């Protein structure tokens, strides 16, 4: 039985990429699966950590005694491998329509990917790249640190409380909440991460103009 819809008012939207707009799960399994095997790590544990974080930050959690320089070097190699491997990269259901609906509204991509990877994956999924984006090159700290979302809000010219974040990972939801923003969690698991409201995918989100020139998100719940 469906539940009553929820309406969220915002002046700007901040969008994660992987798992939120783009389904890159197949690539993550291939590239990080090889890395996990190289280091004798269980892939289930790796998957728990890598989503939402920059690669070197994930490595530091998984291999806490490993030198930072080795993690940074490995991350460069991993980014190149992920950028080259686009097999199975597809849009999250509803993402193309959603991006079209918000085209005239203030919005930014805030991703832990670098520019090359973000460009490759958005292109492979056939999705429009937002004009404003915050990538790995633009921040000094990875999600769950709120720096990326705060920078995205500042670049759009809005206060954190005016923004709604779309995220799928535990680290990403935590970053959005730490930034003082409301978070639409994409995927059932995000309810357990404390997201403000949760949807299965973006087909449940309709976008309307707000009475104050802002954005109204009509969120249907199943």
C-alpha cells in the first residue's frame, strides 16, 4: 500500500553521482574486486567502505597501516581503470527525466569521482553534466566530511539550509546531514543512514516550481 506523498521545498539541489544518478555497480565490482583480491580482502567488506568515498580514503580504512603515498598511487591507478571501464554503466531509473526537470533550477553535481571519471560515467549513462560540479580535485576531505556539499552550496550562492542533497551512500548521507542540509536518500538502505526521506529511485521524485521561485520536490512513497 502506497503512503501519502511528501513535499520538500528547496532553493538549490546538490546531487551525488554514483548510485544516485548513475549505476556503476558492475564497474565497482570488477575494479575493486581485483584490488581486494590483490590485498587478500573480502569484497563484501570493501563494498561497505568504498561507496561514497574517494579511493585513497577507502584504502586508508581498509588497510590502516599502509603508507599514504601507496594509497595515493593506487588511487590514481584505480581511477584510470574505472574511467576506462564503462561496460554496464547505466542511468539510475528516472535520472534522465529528473535532470531534464531541474535543468532551469540551481543545482550542482557533488561527487567523490575526479573530473575524468565523472565525465566518462555521465556520458556513458547518457546524462547531462551539470554546469556546476564539485569533484575530488576541488576538496581537501572526502565524504563523510561535508566540505563538498558546503562548497557546492556556496558556488550556487545558497545557504546550506536552502539546499536538498540527493545521495545513496552512508558516507554521502552523513556528509549532507553534517552540512546542515536535508537529504533525499536514493535506495532503501538510506533509511538506515538517517536520510530525511527515502526513495527507491528517481522515478518517485517529481519537480515543480515553488511559489517563491524555489523548487518543490513531490516525493511519492511506495
